[in-house]
């Protein structure tokens, strides 16, 4: 038994001595990977913090009434910190300022780019709602309705879902797509506790009268 234990221990020792360097190297790789992950997370946290500071500064400029400088600062935040919460909000404010200046096409371009970059996953219903309003400004009611329907699916509450469906129904009516508008109003009218049930019944009456 002693001979076996001695032989076994020797074998184990030989194995460790043989593979000590690869194991040590492997451990070193793990340490380096862990350190790299830590540094990456720290860098991301710093980037997010800087993004929030830059966004706050740009908002302060806007509050002082300097719209042009605020627009330039917000555009920098949106570009430099794309993908962060502050970067997304900066894009939304930029789009709002462009809409106020009558530059609807430019606002839509920025909003669509944000959507393609995953903005909906981060902003939820807000992004398609704003994009829908922008499309309505260009009288692109069918496109607006599609955005409002998307917003309804992303909305966190039943009340907001209903509001976005009502927006979609109005846009479909303006686009001449009465059947789609009616379908949405019928669903809203059935919700007796909903705040839009009364308007839905009125709109259905208008659609019937217009036939």
C-alpha cells in the first residue's frame, strides 16, 4: 500500500512538474482577461458619466435660450456618446429642435438612424412616438400610423398602449385607410374603462357617416 501511495504521489508530482508551466500560463491568461474586463467596465462607466455631464451642459445652454449653440452641443453628445442613455436623449432633443425649426426631414433622418442603431430597445415607445409625429408633420400619415402601432407594442402601460393606438387610428384615417382606422377604434370602444372609449365611439360614428 505504501509503495502504491509513494508511486502515486510521485506520478502526481511528475504530472504537475510537467504541466506546471502551461497551468501557470493559463492562470496568467485568466488574470489578464479579468483585468481587461475590469478596465473595460471602468472605461464604460467613465464614458457614461462623461456623457451625462455633456448632456446636462448642453441642456443648460438650451435653457439659457441659445438654441443654435445648444443644438451644436447636443449633436456632439449624440455622436460622441452614441449608444448611451445620454446620447439617445441628445438625439431626441436634437430632433425636437429641428422639428421646431421646420427641418422635419433632418429630424426624421436622425430618428431613423437611431432606430436602426437599436434605439428602440433602449428608448422603448418614445422613439417611434416621436418619429410618428415627425412623419405627420410631412403629411406621411401611413408611415406615422405604422410608427404609432410600433409604439403601442412597446408602451409599458395599458393607458399608453391605448393612446398610441388612438394616434395610429387617427393617422390611418388621415391616410385614407378607413378599414384599419375602424379596426383600432372598435377595439378601443370595447374597453369601457378606457379613457379613449368615448372618443372611439365618436370616431366610429364619423367613419360611418362618411361612408
